[in-house]
């Protein structure tokens, strides 16, 4: 799924269009409008089929991240390449299960997505630049 999302993000590079100029402006990617850029922190979980970000204030707040609502992850082409490289370096393969502490500059989608399947997420985030990323042992 990460490879699929990365592939979609790379092909979507032409579909990234700022609604207004500046870092605080809205941004539309693949028809999804995102709000202003902000620094976001939490847990990024990935496996062959899922790529989910759960925002939380700190590692203690993230201990039970599975029970919290998460967001689908999209990323700019450069951020997707960086994310994939970091996952491979820390976890061997982007298809392996892994939980990672992450801080990134990104955006929340302005609108919720309708759930269609079990474990669907209503929220979505866009990763623009990774600030910090590390593997969390024993939490997958």
C-alpha cells in the first residue's frame, strides 16, 4: 500500500496545486483540499496494505495509538521518496509491519472521507517534509 501511495503521489505531482500562495495557504492534491502547513507528531504505522498516521502529543500519549483514530497518509513526491528510504533503512522493507515515531511538516485534509470498508479512515494528512523518524520497537 505504501508503494501504491508513493506511486500515486509521484504521478500526482502535476495534480498538486496551491489554492493561495505561501506556506499557510490551502493546497489541493488529487482533488483533496488540505489546510495550512503545521508541524505534526505521532505514530506512523505501515504494512503491506495500510499506511496510517495517528497524531498525539508525545510518546506517552501514543502508547495506545491503535485505539485512537488515525488518518490516511498522502505525501509529496519528495516526501514519499524520503519516507520509503527511511522505512527501508530502519525496517528492511516498506512491506514489513512497522510503527514509527514521526514528526513532519504537513497538512490535514479540510474535509472528511466517507468510510466504505472496515478500518477505513475519515481523516487524511499530507506529509510535505519529514523532520524526525525512528522505529518504535515492540509496538506493531
